């Protein structure tokens, strides 16, 4: 971290100057933009049936993670994230720039890594057959776990791998806590830059949705979408989320820093706000979203919203009620196109907002219910919403730089 | 009137409440008494069978019952205990209504073996993950969704203590506790909050966690006697010892604290961080990231190394850490290195992992308060390559005005805090 003790009196303007997307729709901005415009969804209803997931589009990992040894040290979720982080650095034009990377801050929103399912199942089966001697579990774990698997599971080792592979070392912070982690990563990074505590930051997250161990966690409360894919707004009779697979990273920096190095912005990150509704009574999510909306800043009429609405209940219905209060905004649910990428969903929304603004168009609706409507004019303001499936509400304002 | 801003014009951040729980006991009084008496909290593990394990001891907190056991449940209980103590001391807000945000350092959460075995038994057939998925839904295990979300401990603390806004759960591995404090300091300096609750907790001693560190050859195997296992800076040190605990600090702006007449326990004068890109578990051999991190902390505090009169070391007792920590400190402190007392709380409480940075910040502040430096115990065979004044085996009275507390972790995590009695 570059130590910048003195706080500025006026908050610094913050620009989004890098976007890295490696998702179920493809790698890079073109592939994702084309898929969004073609309303192409990459969904797998069979491999994990009855659960629906969005599989990652395989890429040539060597392009962003050149050393095979590094690739082997990671599980899929880390490879996806490290890959997408590299794309974001490329996009910002700072890849390999040791001077900048050495003082670039990093906040990663992360869950945990893949378990070794074979090891788990072997232990459970042996136990079921009466192997319950003291120390049985110890012996199996000592003998069967790969020594470095732990490092591929540790939440902060996504950031660790990004530091190793790409050299981002100004700071390394990992936020956990499902959807809210992604909101807070953006919120804190923005606040630090705005206050002069930092000049430039890499933020984002990644998830591999093709994971039975992850499905188990959400199945405990029947959150997984079953049987058949449907757009997020069309899941009222079959609620749930389809786990998505994506890495989504952004480079954000102060306007002054970007201008000094001649960087072109995609958009401005104007504000990020968050709260935690207790959700004990119906309507609390709706009310919290309304409160956050009022804190975003001045919103023009007929803007756009990109939401990470999950499709799971009650949160999605409560968010629908909130959206109903703002009917002149064109809404897009990223969960329809990408699935639910949990910690990554909010950074993904920020990426899509910045991309849409830079392309001068909002991608088309994909929603048979009619909640999502066409937007003909170029968006100048996009509100990104993230209401967690269980906890956490967040919102950001992304704006065109006029 | 005393200035409420530091030399950089930022609000001064003070500590008005502290809580701690470790294997030595619950609360500051008990911990401080034992810490300065050179007592060890490391003991032979009784929580689960240790047959087949190379390491059979840990700094477990066995006096907080959690049944059925899960590390996440224990982490939550420990965080509760430390936070209650901190808020009671600070007397801030009102019960269940803390007037600021929560920053929580917590170990990554996952479904654990007792629960996984329960799922396996529910299948009653050949067990595979498809079978587990079949029995997981339908409401039978709903509580495990709540329990094993990464945000679950923060969610609980936010509700119990009434913190404001979106609580942040963070992991920077073994630097997490320091990072939680740093986030609180930054929020107050930005003027976003007048107060912040910074908590760090870890209840990780379970079979798989122990095996994981054991497979990385990170743990001491000096099992007998367990009290002698952690040997920071000693020639015969052979690894760290896993331990449990929690630390909690109420941070406030100096202005807000003095306005409500709160007793000020110390100042968080500076925070530094710098990541290491060398290796997943090892520090860069040139020590540059650690050196840079220490310099960042000093510079953030606006002081120089000469002003530090005690270093609360990361001091895990692994061959690698202690060597690198010496390299880092000696590079920055130069000829003065051997004159600055450097001790490791971990020699007594073990390595409380995600909690360590906050637990040791509390101990650093108690060092300032009592003007007494806790020792490094089990220091019988000094490592000649690490010629620290390690405060060997016996606590020492000393004039201490500024403490540096170090935290380093897997994944290239480095964080350093500067704590003082008075504003600098």
C-alpha cells in the first residue's frame, strides 16, 4: 500500500479503467458482450441434475497463468479468478507494470475452494461400514489429502495467487460473506480511493459453480434451482438460483491517477452503499433497497438497473416490489445470463454496467415476464443492485464520464 | 485543548474497550496475569482422538462448551465473550446498540466433519455427493445453511451487538486480526464513523484443520510436554502450535471518545500492509515485503523506528517465520535491533490464527498500560542467527511508549500495527 496519510478534503473522483470477465458466456469483453446481445445462455441441466448450473467456458489458461506449476497449485475457483484478474489488468493497461502493481491495492471477495470429493466419500463410506475406531478420520485425512489442497481452498489464497501470478502487491485483503462480500469489496476500495488512502485498486471475485460441495450448502435450505432453467423473473413457481461460474474483476483508480498515466475510462464508479436488513419481517429487503436508492446520489429518469437478483425467495419477490416502484428504469438480471455467482455477482454487475456504458447501449432484455424492457438510448447512469439470497443488500451507481 | 487530529490531519484513533479470550482464560485480567507469569496455555488435545496425528497438542479453549462441536460455533462464542468485555469496558452506546460498523476477522467457514458424517448417516446407503444432495434439502438441515455461510458469525455479532451497516468478514490468513483493526482505523480516519467494533476470532482446532497444517509441515511436533512446544527464536524451534481465541477492540475517534468522557486505553497510531508475491507459504528470501510493511506502518504513524521501544512479534516459532521476521526487523532497526525487546505472546497462547493480530494488539495495549513486557517462554537455546532481546522466560518492567505488533500469513499477507499510549 502506498502510504498516503493526508486525507483530501474533497473526495477524489474514481474511474473504472479495467474490466476482466471470464464467465460461462466466454472470455473477454467481446465474447461476453456478443453473448449478451444474442441472449445466449450457457446452462447445464444434466450433469448435476436435478440442479441447474452455468458451466465455465474453458480457456487457454496459459494466456494469463503462464506457469503450469501455478495452475496446478490452484483449484478451479482460483484459476478462474486469477485468469479474470489478469484480463482486468490487461484491460487497464497495467499488466507487468511493476511500479503500479507494487502499490496497487487489492480487495477480493471470496468463498472457499473445492473439496476433494473422493476423499470425503471414501471416509463416509468406510464410516458407514463401521470404521469408527479412534483416529480413523485422522489417519484417512493424513494419508489421503493432498498436502497443498488446503492452499487451493483457503479464501485468501485467490488474492495470494493473483499476487504471485500477476504481481499485485500493494495490499491484499479478502472479504468473505457471500453476496455482501462483493459489495463491500467495491465499497471499501472506492471509499479508500475517494479519501486519498489509495490511488488504484483491483477488486473482484470468482466462483466455480460446477461443485457438488457448494450445491450441498445451498441445498440445506432448498435454494438451488431444480430441473429446468428459466430466467430469474420467471421462477416464481420454481424458485431458486442456478450456481454460476465466473471471474469478474475491475481496476478502479482516481481520475487524477488515470489521467496521469493516460488511461481511458470505461465509466465512473460514483457511489457504493450497503446495509444489512434483519429480514425478520416481510418487506424489510424492499425497504432497505429503497433506503439505499435514496443514498446513491442524483438519479436521472429513465435510467438502467443491473441487478444480481438470485431468483431465490423471499429476496427476489421483495426486490421485485422495490423495482415496481421505479418502473421507468430498464432492468437486467445478471443471474439470468450468468447464473448466481455469489460473492462475484456484484463485481460482475459492476463490470456489465461499465461495459454497457462504454458501448453506449444496454444489452437486451431476456425475460418472458415483461419486467425487463428495451432501452433505446445510451445509458448514462446504471444502478447495480445486489440483494443477497439470505443476507446483505448493496447498491452502486456507475455513470458515463461526460 | 488537546489536538484531536494527528500530524497528517486525520482523526486520531483511540481504543476505549478491549476484550480477550485465549487458552489461558477469558478476560484481560486473567490473561495478563498468566501471560506475565510466563504460563503456557498449550495442552494435549482432548476434544477429539489424536491417534495417527503427528501433533497432539494445541491451545484449545476447552472452558467454553460447544455441543455438538463445530469450529464456527466456537469462533462465534469466543467472539461473543471478547466483544462483551470490550463493549462493557468502553461503555459505548447502549445494550445491543453499538454506534458503528463491525469488522470481523474470522476463519473461512465450511461444513465440518460432524455435520458431514451426519449427512452420510442420513443416506444409509453407499455415500456419494449425489446422495448427500438428495438428503440435504427438505428442511431437515436448514440450520446448517445458516451456520456455514461465510457471513454467519458476523451476522450473529451484528444482530447481538447492534452494529451499523454491512458487517465485513475478512480473511488475510494469520494477519486477519490486524487487518480488521486496520479497516476500523481507516473508516474512522475517513470520517465515516466515530466508532468501530473490530473483532477477530478463531476456534479452528478440529481434526481436518490440524491435518492441513500438519501436511504443510507447519506444526510443532514437540508434543511432550505440550507447554514447551512453542519455542520462538530458539534454535530448536520446529513449528507453530494451533490455538484458539478472540480479541475485540472498540475503536473511536479521539474527539468522540473525549466528548463522552471515555477512558482512553491507547492509540492505534499507524497501520501498514504489503503483500508478498514470492510463494504461497514462504516469504520472499530478501525480506523486502516484510521490510516494506514495517516501513509502511512507521510512515503511516509518522514516527521512526527509533521511537519503537517494544516489538510484539509475530513469532510463530516456525523456522521460516522467525528467521524472516529477524531479517525484516534488523534491516529496519539496524544497530538498535538488539536493544529493542522483542517477545512472542504465541510462546504462551499458541498461534490463534485469524484472531492473532487482535489478541496480540490487546496484549500490546496491556503492555503499554502496565509498563511490563510479557516474556518469550521456552527460550532456553537461543538461535545465534536471531540475536533478539527476546525477553527470555520472565516478564520485565520497562518504559514502553510505542509498540510495533507484527502479523504475517500464508498467501503473502503482511500487516503491522503501531500502538502508543499517547497521540504521536
